[in-house]
C-alpha cells in the first residue's frame, strides 16, 4: 500500500548566525536548500526509490560551493580536499560509503555505487577512487573543489584554529514505505593525519532501518562516533519505546554532556520528522507530499 512521502535535508550547523549571514546570503543559502528538496521531490513524485531521492537531494548540495561537501569542501592541514560520504537503505540494510576521496565530483554517488555494485560497505582513499573510476563516475581536477571562501578559512586556520565543521545529508520515507539516508562532507577545516569523522561510518553519522527510522547527522564527528549516534537513535525507537523526537533529544543531550555539539535529521516509519541541533543554527529543509516546502537556517529547532 502506498504511503505519503517525507523528505528532510540538512547542510551543516557551524557558525550559522544572523551576525555572520546578511539578508542576501541568507536567501542564497535558502534557495539551494529549496533546490535540494526539489531534486528529491522529483524522484519521489515519479514513484522512485527513497535511496535515489536522498542521493539526488545531496548531489545538489555537493555541487553548491556554499556547503561543506563536494565543491564546497574545507581544506585539510596540507591544503588538500578529502571528502567522505555514505548511504543506507532501510529496506534491506544495504549500505555503501567512501572516505578520504579527493577527485570525485559527487562522493554520495560513489557511496551509492559501493552499495549497488560492490560486496563491501566502506572504501577509502585511492581504492575508492579506482572503484569510482571503474564505474565511470565523473571526476574533477583539484581546482574545482578549492573555492576562494574555503581557501580564506584555511589561511585563517593556519594562524588560529577555529570552529569549522559541516556536513550535508538527507533522510526519506518514500511512497512504498521504505526509509533511506545519505550523508556527505569535506570534514573539518585543517584536519590532519587522514582524519575521518562520523559521516561515512554506518551507525554513527548515518543509519536507516525500516524497523525504526532514518538518520543523518552533522557536527563534531568524534562525539557522534563515540556515541554511535545514528544507530542509537534507531535502537531507542525500535527497542526502547521512545518517540523519534525523544530519542533524538536524548542522544543530542548525551553528546552535549560528552562535550560535543551538532545536529541531525530523522524520519520514522510513519513519516514523522525530527530536526534538532544544539548549535545556534542549522541549514535545514523539510518536505511532505502535497505540502509546501519548509527551509530555514536560523532560530531554534522547529522554527521555519
């Protein structure tokens, strides 16, 4: 039996304040959030699978230089770009992920190919690059990813470490009642030693299970890794009798107790959505079938 779809997206939660973003920049960011929702909606309105919808939504954000994924990825300590991404299908718990890739235009597509065409779940570095190339995935030269804004942040970070973290992601309940999730990131500014955060780690930064919910996280990845945040939320919903909102609130509160901060989006089997964060803002969007899209970046969770 067909059901009404729900699609939620996020595009990071670092430093999002009205003092930093003026009205023009705000509208520019919100316009790309709407484009992301529209891309996901197009798949769902056509009866497509939620996995394709979350990938389509994330690809729009990867192609936008404003967000920390794909073209807008932040610089590492060595002045390079290293990107991570993951996807998961709640129907069969199939998952795919890549980490530390440098030249793949859309890392989320590489993650989806790992899910669909590889016997593995997580591929890293040069091996992931070779796999993506063998599948004919589009590549870009380093200059494509090295935007002026991110270079300025990199130069500033060389002088003084600053808080720069961000991830883009999407979660979905599709018309067939299946849950899906995706995540993509450039990591944290000035990261060293091959650092990988929660985004490509199934159960930490992303998770989807038709028995509970779909989750995509953003924030200080080390804390989400330590808490196994995405899987913990799913377990609380499936086995603990928690509502989606209560599970999300409890996990984010625990991460805050550990000393971390961030946010996440989640959708459950009934199409209920939870969008929450412990930072001052989060780029976010929500679409229900037959209703007007909602997008926001400032204010407390629940404000649009």
